[in-house]
C-alpha cells in the first residue's frame, strides 16, 4: 500500500485538466500572439483560462497575469513594485514567509531597500498592532503570507490588508497554499496582489498567476514581445495554462465542500495522533489550513528526533510525508519558520508535515496513524509520555 500525504508540496493533476491539455497539444498549438486562425484559436483558449483562474478569486480576467508558478508570481509582485522607484524605499514582510518571498526580500535589502520582518507569536501569527507600528512614510509594499506551508497557520489577511489600504500602501499575499482550499473573494478582501500556483490545486506544474487589482501598476520583470499585459514577455505555455484554468474552475465549484471534508479528515487524524507521545502540534490549533497538520517529534525525555528520519522511515512503509517546506526539505538546516516561532535549532529540525488531499480517505488516515505510532515506538520502545490536551474541538 502506498499513501500520499504531501499535498502541500504538490497535487496530482486532475484528469479533466490533463484532457484539456491534450486537446491544446493536438488542436491549439498555434502561437496565441499570431493573428491567423491557428493563433486566434490558441488566444481564445488562453483567455478562457484567464477567466477561469479569475473566477476562483471572484476577480476579472484582466487582473490575472500568468507566470511559471507561485515563485515567479511572488517575485513579480516584489520586483514589479521595487523597480518603479529610482531610490530604495521600505517594505514590510514577516519572519515566516516562504523562501519565494524571503529571498527576494533579502536581495532587495542588499540593493539598499529597508526591509522590516515582523515577528510572530508561538503559533506563527503576525500581530496587526505590530504591522501598524512598523509603517513608515516611505513604506511602499507589505507582503504577508496567507497560509503558511510548513505549519499551516492562517494570517488575519483581511485585518492586515485593511491596515495597508487605510494608509494607501500596496498589500501582497502569497496565496499559494490557500487558493482552492479556502474561498477567496478579492472584491471584499483588501489585497492588491495575490500569488497562485497551478500544481497546488490539481493543475499541472509549470503554471501560476499573479492577481493584480485593477489600477495597480507594476514594472515588467523581463522584456520582449509584451505578452501578459507587458509584464511577462514570452510565448505563453498554453497547455499548462489551460490545465491550470480547468483545475481552477473545478476548485472554485468545489471549494466549500472540499474544505469541510478536508477539515473533517484532518481533525480525525489529529485526534488519533494527539494520543501519541512525542508528537507536538506546531502552528495555530484552529486558524490553520483545512488540510494541514504539522508536528515536532521528540522522545519521551524530550530529545528531538530528526524530522527527515521520520520521513525516510514512513517512505519505507509506503507513505509520503514531508519535513517542513518541500522547497527546503532536502536541506540539513533548522526551519527558519519554526525558529521565528521560538523553537531552538534542534526542535526546528524535528518537524514533520502531514497534508491531505481530495483522494485521502478515512482508511488512509487510520493507516497513517497506525504506522506513525509504530515508527515512534520503534524509535523509543520505552517512551511513555502523557499526551497533550486536544486542541481541536
């Protein structure tokens, strides 16, 4: 038996998206920028996908710029703002961002930009009061992640975005983990820029998008033929984009029911794992992504176990989980996210992440809990520690 519990890293492409991609490869292979019939058929497919992705956010088609994924969307948001200024200004972010935000911020800092990284509490949440206190006269952008990929914590994006809007400051959020799992309505959510990734919502890898609120100006990251409203030159990867569009439309139709189902399964898993000594929940106990659980792992005496060793043992048992973010899980460094939340280096290396998806069943949940229990007993046969109190209702 093989079971996959790493849906925050990537999701399997839906059959409907694959079928749409095959149709494009066979019949819509023209360049969307060409004026002849072949090109116009492709252009129609491109714009249909743009509307499908926009509908996931309750936005308009002209607000969507396609990219190669969430990382490029995040970079476009940051650099697209920064390149409009002749002199470095001030940006605000958090200490628990994905590397697709934290590393571009560090690059901007090396170029003279002032970067404020807001601290978080033990759950990984930003305090809106801290955001207000960090604002400066030259603050031009605030970027706060919506749903944290390692620990699952959701930020109060509506409240944080409202603070930015009251001051006339652009607000960006990395919505890669949230889109398709929690409803997003940019008509009411005070965000100016929001990043998406196709392969996190059962579309193909290699496609993403940046939502840009109408009226917000960005500078282009690359220059060429002027595709994607002049912000992302280069012939669009139409098959991947069309697959993204189909997956986004299906996600939009299913998001409410799917979110409730994921939360039910997540809570079932939590209640089984909560009784296991050595597992300690990370991230907010209920303000978290509906499909997400994360823990640090210790022996009965409190000695941290390597999260990667648990990942390897479960892989031998045919179960796929991860240790921290997929983008950093192969590195032998403590998680910067957990360290920002107050964990020491040893504990920050002991994290595991279990993320559920549309194919996860109750039987899968029960088997994972059983195997993980056996693995922890093997790691410390004499481990007898009192379970922590349940955090989920």
